[in-house]
C-alpha cells in the first residue's frame, strides 16, 4: 500500500503542473491580426553634404542618424534644387539599411525656397526679395550665407533663396536664408 501511495503522489506531482500549464494556454486571449494599410513613414531632417545627380542620390548629415545616403527618383526631387549646406526634410518609408552610412529611399523631399526679384538690403542688412506675394526679408547667420553668382547680384536680378521653413508674421515676413542663387542678372528699370 505504501508503494501505491508513493506512486500516486509522484503521478499527482507530475500531473498538476501539466494540467495548470494546459489551462494557462487555453485561457490566454487570442491576438487579432490586422493588415496595415501602408508602411509607417519616417522623416529625416538634415543638411546636404554632397550629391550625385547621375545616380540620383545625395548625402545628408542628420542629428539623429549621422550621415545618411538618400536615393531618389527624378520625379521626387529636381536636381537643380540641391546644394551642399542646404537644409532638407526627407520623407521615407521608415526602412534604413544597416550599412555605414545608412541608406534610405526618398518618397518625398522638401526644400524650402522663394523665388523673386532682388530689391536690395534694408537698414538692418536684411536681403529684400519681391515675390508674387509681396516683399520678403531674409536674415543671415553670423557665418554668412553662400551666394551662387555673387557678382551678378544686382537690384532687379532674379534670385532663388533657400531658407528655413519658419517665417515671422511681421511685415515683411522674415526667414533665415541658407543659400542664395542668382538666376538672372538682368536689372530692371
């Protein structure tokens, strides 16, 4: 009889954990599976270091990921809008290679610029540009700003000013310029 009780005790010790495990599995809630409508988008903001128009790519320096190589299609970005030092915002599908530098494919690239007629400088040394929406003032950092075609920068010249997306609500509105590109040197009037 002692043998029978010992065998029963051993079997009960083995059976109780197995039964509780089976019970835990059967009472676990079932996870629902749903399909995402599209992949999550990711945004990178940085400064253009260099670009390769032939291969459709440019290198940006970001604060979060360091240098990132951005590949783009011609319909995403016009190459004439890229300059070293230009601030850009790149929208990606969130996938980045684990190479150095990391590489992404651009879904969209935002470059903020204003085109208009150079109207001179005001008393605060702000560059004034007459646009189709009125006058716009551009301020420069202490380090200055890069001007492509400086010799051709005369009043009346058509210019393209790349600048921060933020603008004051003053009249005229003010933005921080990063690059000025002289399109034509034809003085008007």
